[in-house]
C-alpha cells in the first residue's frame, strides 16, 4: 500500500519515521548525524515535536528528546493510516 501523508508533512518526516521503525528509539542529534538526514539537529527536533503532536512518534520519557515510533506511526509507514485525517499540529509548530 502507498503512504498517505498530510499536506503539512515533508520528506524528512518520512525519514524520521523510517529510522525510528528500524531502531527502537533515537535522538534528533543522532538522527541528524549518524543517519545522514541532511537536516540540522534543530530541524530534526522540530519535526519530531510536530510528529509527536499528531501521535506518530512519542518521547520515551516526558519532556525527553528521545523519541520512539508509535503504533499509528507504524501504521502510516505500512500505508494503513491516512495522516490527512488526523488532527493537524498547531499552527505555531507548523510555522516554526
């Protein structure tokens, strides 16, 4: 099945989800350096926070910068979840 991204998503979001699907958890710093996402640590962290708002990833601990993929995030990767039908992240997060 093909993935159904939301209009606010970018290719970096998919790379983050794919990485977290392969590893049990990761940090934005690790993803930006070791995984070669061609994005800064800050940019990866922003996208992780956004993905967390819509339930595709979650911090391992409250207020942590260590993230893991959620069941919904895995469903999206498997083409079983249309993210456009999920609640949108806050406008402030989208414009940051």
